[in-house]
C-alpha cells in the first residue's frame, strides 16, 4: 500500500516515513509537518472529522460524530455591522448538527492523535492537562475503548468528565499546579510503552485542529480574509496557517493566506507582548507576575507559559507569513461577549471562545478588520449547558492521587502494572 503521507522537516528538508516522530530525526528544532500525497482535498465518506482524512496523518478512522460545523452569521454580523462573518463551531449544538460531546476543539486533536499512535507505535498515550485536552482524550477513550493516561492538577479533577464511563482511562491527580502535572507526566513517559501526546509537535494534533479552517473554506467555498481565534499555546493558529497553505496549493479556494487574528486574555498575554515588540522570543518581561496574572483571567486554558512561539514553524512564523495581528480582551469584555453571543446566536460559549468574540469586537471597533472583509470566527468550545442537560455525563474518580508524600517508585510501579494490561 502506498503511504498517503510522509513527514517533512521544514528546517533541513528531510522527508521520512512516520514512526510517531514528534521531531526531526536529524535533531532540528522546528516543527515537522505532514506532507500529503493528495493535493486536492476530497470530502471522504467517513465519520465526523475523518471526512477530512485526506489531510490527516492517519490511514484508519474511529466511529465519531465529532467535527466542526460552519455557518454564516446574521445576528452577530448584524450587531457588528459585518457583511461576511462566518462561524466555525466546535462543541455541542444538535440543532446545527454539532456533536462534540467533550465540548471543545481539543477533541479534533485527540481523535487523529489516538489513531496515529495506534497505527505507528504500540503503546499508551499520556496527556498532562489542566482541563479541555485531558477531557477530550478521556472522551475519545471512553467511546473507543482505547487506553489513555491523563495527569491533572488536583484542582482540575472535576473537569475530567465523559459522556460514557471511561473504563480505559488512568486518571492521576497531582497535589500541585499544571507545571507539576507536566513534570510527573514527563517522568512517566520514560517508562516503556508510554508515549507523550506531544502538544504542538504532534502533526496529528495540528492537522486535527486544522479541520476548523478546512470546514470554513469548504463551507465558504473560498479562504476567508481573516481567521480569528483565542490562543494559549497558539497551536490552533499554526494549524490554521498550515491548513490554509494546503488549501492555496489545492487551487480551488483562492491564493491568499487568511490573516491570523489571535487573541489572548488580559492580563496574561505573553505572545501579544512579544509579537507587538517584534520579538521572536518571549522574555520574562512579557509575563510579569505570572501566577497573579493567571489568577485574573477568565479563560485559564489560554494561560500556557511555554507556547511554541519562536520555534521554526511556530506562532511567530505563522503570524509573519499571514500578516497576522495579535490583540487582547479583558475578562469583563469576554464575559459580556459570551452573554451577547448566547443571546443572539443561541449557544453558550467556553470562556476561551468568549475571549475570541471579545477580540473580534475590539478588532472591528479599532478598524483592524473592515466591515466587508470575510471573517472565519473560530468558536473553539461551547454548548456545555446543552451537554449537561442532554447527556448523562460522569466524572471519573481519580485512580491515583499523588501527594508530596507519595514515593515516585510506587507511582511508577502502579502505572507500569496498569500499562501492562494493554501491552
Ligand atoms: C485550548 C483551547 C484554546 C487555545 O488553543 P491553542 O492551542 O492556543 O490554539 C482555545 N479555546 C479552547 C476552548 C481551548 O480548549
Ligand atoms: Zn531537520
């Protein structure tokens, strides 16, 4: 069978077959990409977002109804005086055929990532997360029976709920913050048979998120002038840029890359500060008093302290290549924008998506975006109220609660034994 894609390193140009690599085998630092044999996208007759399997680094698929949906806005567009505003929605909204039961576009990352791992390596995936990512992987695990290890800070334990009981989920809580969860996750990934999900470095995560742009362009029948998204790591912005390069190469969607408008939630805005200062690197001054700043944001999924910003092929390059703009929204603006969206478009938003709407409003008011430009507004999560009233969700009880007193040997032993069931 001919492979449908290979991996390519944008730094040294090396092309190589996928062995679940997260980096270039020659040691380059840039983000490796998937290069697909099919240069013209066809919509496949496959479930959920696997209809975009032409441009996902997988050969198989999973049974799912999860996919982005896109429609042209009249209510919000009218309110803001915009003539060509399109909404691409990731979440749960049955009236619009949106069935993302974990509620956010992290599920578009989890689905192809779990297929890619199963096809390219033998082992169990590990995710360290403070919320939406962990829940998305838990949800895919609950629906497919594929094992996953999720490590979260103790405070985030209630965020790991699923629409079906997650019987193949190992949930570990850490008495500490997100960084402590990441550190424990890294240690556990040294055990044989455990693979890190890799964040922005994972081509399956990026190309899964890139389906937001694909769905938008296919529905609009053209690439938009702007792609608007709230960012924490910026991976969604990188993914949108990469997807739009493929759509330009396809030839049927126009020849101009959409400009990225990426938004962070004040007062934690490291990427905005670095980009507006024209710096490829985020410096300490870009995130003064991070703990205090993070405690004041409305959308804590947007508070990544080590985003893939300056890395070759990262957020800085994506912004530069697309004549992109970064802006901010305050927590109050975001709350008001979330209320407005719910009132007039008719669905509740994830706080991060509310930040995105607030950022759009600012950009229109300040003239960055012109009223007649075509806009693809990425609503990256929403419909939680509908999920909780329509679906009996269950919160997963932690399988292991790690405290300061837990010996690392006993943690390793526990996890090793759990993984051996799936080896
Ligand atoms: C994670 C997340 C984001 C930010 O994603 P990036 O990786 O920074 O692009 C935005 N909205 C929601 C709902 C999220 O869960
Ligand atoms: Zn390389």
